[in-house]
C-alpha cells in the first residue's frame, strides 16, 4: 500500500508539480505564518522534509519531531501532514520540490475557503484548521523606501527631510528611521498643520506656568519630550515665517527656551521633517525662508513617489497585507491594483484592502464589485500624467473592463459594445505588453522531459 502511495505521489509530481512550482510553489526556504488559536502569531521557516499538525489542549512545537500541536476548540479531531515532494530525476532539490498538505484521517482542511483532503501548496495559500490558520508567505524584497536611505544614514543621528504626497508613507518611514537609529528616547510625532500658529511655539518649545492666559501648568514641549529620541515634524511647510526663524535658532545649537522662560535646556534629539508640498516653490513664493529651506536639506533628504509612479510598491504592499492579516490575494487582483490610480496612495490602498477583507468574511480576495470604483478615481492626478495616444487608452480601458468582468469575453464585449475580434485583439496586445515586463528565464536543461514545460 505504501509503495502504491509513493508511486502515486511520484506520478502526481511528474504531471502537476513542474508546470506550477517554478513561479508559485511553496518550497524549502519559504516561510509560513502560524496563527494558533488564542496564541501569538509566529513566523516559521520551511526547513524540514515533513511536518505533522495534531490537536492538543495547548500549543506546542516539538522541533525534533517537527510536530506542531495546535489548541483544540469545539471537539476538533484528526491530524494533518505536510511533506516535501521532490522528483528523483533531478538533484536540484530546492528548485524542483514542493510541499504537499494532506489529511491523515477523515477530517478535511480548508484551503483558501474550500475544503480539501490533499493539495500541493502555493505561495500565498491560507489553510484553516479549526480556529488555527497557516499562511504560506510569498518571498519579500527590501521595501522601496528602505532602499532610498543607506543603512549608515538610517542608524545615524543625521537630520532627514522626507517629501511626498499625502498617504505615501512618510510617517511609517520616519518610525522605521527612529527604530534603526537605536536611540533610547521616544518617537514624538507632531503634525504642525493641526495647530494654530499661536499654539505651535508652545507645542514645540513648551512654556512656563503663567506664560500666557490659560497657562495654568508648565509644559515641556515636543522637543524635550523627544530628548534622546526622535522628533518628527510633519507638514513643516505649514510653519509661519516667524516660527521658521525660532526653529532655525534651535537647529543652530539645539538649545530650548520655553515660552515665558529665562533659562535654556540642551536637547539631544534627532530631527525628521516631512512636507507634502514643493518646498523650493514655497521659497520662490516667499512663504519659506531660504536659509530655513537649506537648513532642512542640510542632512539627508528623499522623496517618496506616489503609488501611480511606483507600481511595484503596490505589489509589495499587497504582499505585506497578506502577511499581516493572514489573507490571500489572487494574482489577478494584484495586477488589477497595479493599474489603479490610488490618489490616496498607501492610506487608501490599506483602507480598501481592510474593508474588502471584512466584507469577504476571511475568504480569498478576488476582483469584485467593490473594486470597480477604483478605476475612476483619477481626480486631479490626470493632469499630472503624460498624455498617451487614444489607441493605447482604448487598449487600457478594454483590458481593465475585461478584468472587472472576470475575464469573460462575451460579457466584456457586450458592456463595451465592440466585436469579439476587436476585443480579443486589444487584450492580446495588453497581455503581450505585460509579458514583456514580466520575463521569466527558465533553463530548460534543468527540467526533466516529463515536466510538461518542454
């Protein structure tokens, strides 16, 4: 019986493993996120040839036996096994291997919302075992914002200026810079546009008791709150000329004099500034002091692109969402999002994904009605895009409608009121363009003759 089972596995490997393992198969070196019932989420690396998942009163992981005991709830029984299946015809074990997940009894598991007893795993798959969840992660690359700043700058005390549209991740990057710096103090975030000009000085430098009407108690101010830490001044472009002068004096010697005070205090603080507008233009308009502008740029400066300017970042953010929320996004959905304008940038994308996950009740996320509105949220951004020929616009619009119609040619042709042949020609042109941008290099000599790729 065991020999027959092994032969069946080898046959399945030869016929179904190789056509899909190269781009998507879960294999050695990958990781999976384990979300055990009422336990802390943990990420585990796939470095064993087999794993067994059993149920017990408490969570336990036996590293020697590669046996994971999951918390039982609601009378769950049975067990499951995950084994590494590899072809005997090649020594390229890691590239031509794939994990197979199967039930050890009569209890099925839930794979991406559908029940199954046995299945090869893909990167991005989500398996539910009762109230426990396994999420097989897709490989992650370095984030685009982290690559913009050298590690030496991230870990230093050098001031940083971050420019970019609203929602491009300026606050997130500022927090990452603070974490990388290793400073023992707090990360203090002050959005200057949230205060009237009369209150900003007190918020920054603090005040003594009785300094002005209503100052019943002394206040330390954001700069001293961030002592030995990082002060992130958001919307620095909203600062008045008078307050620019006062902040410039502080940046000269890092000495703080509170409003109404007579003595100064030296603060050890790393400064990070952020702006959503063009600072050079504000200097030209007389709304920013020239010396203050050059002081802001005296350290390290960078600009975060909008999502429409950095489409690969959209894909990375989708994969991050998968990992953080134990969700799985279809490849078609990610491709669709990469062609959306996202005027609200990262904030809009994350909010949309969270709403979509809640409405989907935890199922696999695919293109649906909630995504249609995204293609028409151009707003003012249309004026910033380069003008493209009408023919390209037609191809783009037809292809987007085709994706929103679940790749149904008949339905799409009816919606657009075009012939099948015209629509097929437009789709073929767009898919050819996408293939050109996603070339996959395969060494055919490394594949067995029965792989299905030859």
